[in-house]
C-alpha cells in the first residue's frame, strides 16, 4: 500500500484511511468519504485518550468498504486496532442485495453491542453512529424525506429504530456529551410531532 513507518499511530491511520477511501464520497453527496472516519475519530478522542481506539476509529470502515484486508490492518496497526475495526465491520453478505440484508446486519450490530461489546467497542460504535446522525440531521433539514432514497433501507422509521436501539445498547455511555448529542439528534430527526 504505502510506507507509513515511523509516523505516530493516528497519523499513520489517517494516511492509510486516506489512501483506502481515495476518490470515494458519502452516499448522495460530494463530501469526501474520509470526513466521516476523521469525525468518528474526533468523537472517540473526546471520550478517551486511548490512541489505539482513536486509530481504529479512523480506520473503522476500511474492511467493510475498501479492498484492505484484515492481515494488512494487523501488520500496519497491530492486533488490538484490527480487533476493534473488525468489531465495527458489518458482514455485508456481498452475494446478496444490500436491501435484503439491511435488517439482519443492523440486528447483528445491536446484538453485539448489547451482549458482547466492551466499553471501547461501544465508544467506537457511538462515535460512528453519532457522525452518521449528524449527517442525517443536516440532510433532513435540506432534503426532507427525499433523504431516505439514498439508502438501501428507504423507510425512515426503520432507521429510527436502529439508531434508538444502538443508543440503548451503549447507554452506559450516557454521561458523555457524545451520547447526549446522539440521543438529542435521534429525537429531533425521528420523534418529531
């Protein structure tokens, strides 16, 4: 891939993620995809100074959405960073249409967070979902219900269910400003009226 030897861990992760996500934009807009993992890492850094978890945050989508392999992550960043990236990675079941697997994938994430995730994995999941909710909240203001057309799951009530379930699964983090903002955004977007 590229040489990142000798750089501090976060910088190595940021360069690695930049190359891995190069040329990719967020669904439905022209914002570079890298903005999301960097924002996710910034949110994690507000909750902990665990450098490996912050690095995992910036790398959290490379296994799910790029050609990067688990072995590459382990070689470049070590077992613990790779472990947390794996835990945040959905099994997209590439052989099936994403619309048909959306509910199963989200339920697997929720079950993991409720039953097996440690606090660090919950911080990573909260940061990822908060970054997504910030984007959804911004876009729903500008686009209204047209926003949901960009997703594999078109029903906003299903997104509301998923985001609320994640909030409940990571409720041990409720004293953090990130959880409070996440909860507020869920209510604003999905529980209006």
